[in-house]
């Protein structure tokens, strides 16, 4: 929980390695942080979020739900409106592969998209207190939330990591 006495310490870095070093120091002190980068890099992901994403589980669950719904819809429609052709079964399994497949893709895709939005917190319509437009151009940023009495310690950690500049703002 972030209260009104919380400050946002913004470290602006030219080099990614320095920013990653600052993140490691901040994580060891158990502070809440955000990292901004102008480009996606695997090294950043490994340091900031080492666990596997839960999006894949949501994708699987939605795809299985879609498969079951597609098959169920086709079978139930055939049983509700039987059109017997020759001596074939009314619920003929080969005919239901296409609806099952299509619903699997539909539900899996929509579920994955929704999970990405939820877990990545997209869209972030409100700019956070620590965001700097340079983070989208050519600088790396680490924004740390800390109490007012911890600001000096966090600033020192940032400067020791090689920050170009460190700024303190009202809250995260």
C-alpha cells in the first residue's frame, strides 16, 4: 500500500547494465520499483521478472474451454435439430472437428489478449509520477517507491550504480 508520505526516487541511466545493477540493489532492499526501457531486452526481463508468466496458463484454459464449447454447440445443435442422412449417426464426430478447432482458436486468442492486458497492466492511461519522456527515447529508468526517511539511502544506491541523475518526486 502506498501512503501519502511515499516518495518516488527516479534514477535516469544511460547504460542498461547500470540500471540493472540499481534494480538488483533495490530488490535486495525490498523496495517497490518500476523499470523503464526504450527497447525490449531479455536481460531486463531476467532481472525484473524471473518467474514464468501466468498468461500461458490462461491461454490453455481458454483454449480448452473453446474446444469444449465448440464441440458441445455442434453436438447439441445436431441433437436438437436432427437431420438423418442415410444410416449415419446424428452426432457424427468427424463433422464437429471444424467448429471445435475454430472455437479453440477464438477463445484461446481472446483469452491470451485479455490475460496480456491484465497481467501487463495495459493500458496505463494515467502517467505515473516517476515516468520521464526520455525513457521512451534513449535512457533507462528505475523508479523506486520508498518512505521519506529512506530517500537518501535509495538515492545513494542509485548513484553508486551509475545513475546520470536522480530525482525525488511526490509519490509512486
